[in-house]
C-alpha cells in the first residue's frame, strides 16, 4: 500500500459503521456512535483516510480560540506500524496551520507507549497529566498525558 494513493474524505454519517468497526477493534473503551455524531453536529474537523475501498483510519479535531485539540486519531489495527498515523498527523497539522493556529494539543493514555513514542518522534512534548482521565474498568481509571506541539 502506498500512502500516496490514500485519500482523505470528510467523515459522514454514511461511513460511521466502518468508523465504529475500526474504533471498536482498536480500543478497549471506544467512542460511541453518539460521540461521533455529536462531534459532527458540533462542526469538528473530521476526516476519514481511505485506501481504495478500505478505511485505514480517521481523526477528529476541535478548534479552540487559538489552538487545536486532537480528540481522536485512530489507525485500523491491521494497518498500524505502516506510517498511516504519521500521515494523519501531517494532515491535522497542515489543517491547523491553514487556520493560522500554532498549537495542537492531545491526551494519550499513560499506558499507550506506542502512541506516546509516535507523538514524541513527531515533536509533541509532554506538558502535564490529567488524573483518572480514561476508563479502564467499571471501578478503575487511568491517567492521561497531555501533549502539545507548536506549529
């Protein structure tokens, strides 16, 4: 598969079934259809990445006054480790710069060492923690690392 042949398209209601299949395969506590629909209704920047007929990944970003917040970025498990995450980060950073916003934020599970390594390699810096941010079980929660990149 060549990244050059991949296509970003706006995330729509029509592709939500595919998005939810990837989301549920990728996470122990996936976003719900309602989370994605609420993001659409709020006007968040939401792109799906396709290679042919296959959904490779997607991201959801929310603009603040003078910053962008990456809420969800996901690569289908069968396509992880192939450069697709970097390709999506390139796209969200490009979108952020186009809006003359110079700061992109995200949160990542403290246990998600693979994602943390990708973000650090990309240039994100750890700037704080959010205690008990992510659910682990009905009674347990996990901290998030807050990361930021200046663009």
